[in-house]
C-alpha cells in the first residue's frame, strides 16, 4: 500500500514493513474534520482514498480553501517535522480513507534517509507556495479575478480536453468555489452565472467546462 507514494519507493523492505505494521486505517465522512488548525500533530497522515481540502478560517469563521488533495498523497507533514501545531485544517471533501502512522515511528524511519527528508520538504514547499499564492490573491485581487483564478487552477489539476473545451473533472458546489476564492456563496453564484451568460464556461452535472481557456485567462490579464 505505502509503495503507491513515491516518497516511500526507496525505503528498505524492513522499514516499509515497520510502517505498515503501525498503520492505522480510518474512514471519514464527507465534510468531516481530520484535524483542526492549532492541533498538535501526533500522526503522519496518508490520503489513501478520496479527496480532502486544506483550509484556514478567518476570525468570523469564513473558510478559505488553500488546496484540494487527491489520493494517494500525504498531508500535515510540515507540522510533524517541525513539531509545531497544524497551520491549517484538513477536511474530507468526500468519503475518505486515511492511513495514520504514529509520529515517533514515522520520524524514526525518516531520520534514516536524508534524501527522503529532502523530497518530503520539497513536496511540502511546493504545496505551501500554492497556499501562500492563494492567500495573497485573496488579499489583493478583485473577486471576479479570484474566482477565475481558482477555476483555472482547478483546470490545471483536473482538466481533461474534450470536444467542447476543457472539462474540470471534479464535482463542485458554488460553496466550494466561494471558499476557494475567499468570497460568499451568493457572490460566487453571481460570478459563475455571469461567466456562463457571457460564454466563458458551461456547467454539466456540477462540473465546469471551460469553452476557451485563453479567453478566460484574459479576464485576469485585463
């Protein structure tokens, strides 16, 4: 199971076995919280099945989605390596299967492989940069551009070329889009309606199809 994660492919069989013997499998329902911002990390978390979102909450409890992760992947690791509280919350987007390895077991193995530590930190840094860009855009960019930016970001990750354009192969609610863009659901509904009316996108079974990605990109450039 653990071999599906690239970071574990170079581990010796005995170390993989140790990790798997200490692996605890948990199931989470849609929108169930896996851990909260500020919690103390006690586990190395592996997303085995499903999708999760990494989110921060403002003082008035407004959610901002920093990233959506697909299985297989790992998360919450920076806090574990640095021994600091989680800087954001992890929440199930749909029904998820999570594998947890006790932190002391994980660190014991990781410390034997300096190259593994470097690979994990590179992965974390890339994800962290994406989250920082999201927060910066929310702070500085108008709401239309933020919504368009999130649609383009999703297209980059989940986009599939079809005859009508680019299909974002992920079911999204207006609330999901609002939380990614740091706005209200009502505003997201209004902007999505505007984009559909002006022919930038269409919706099909709660999935977005971008009709012309260059034209949509120009909305941000303008």
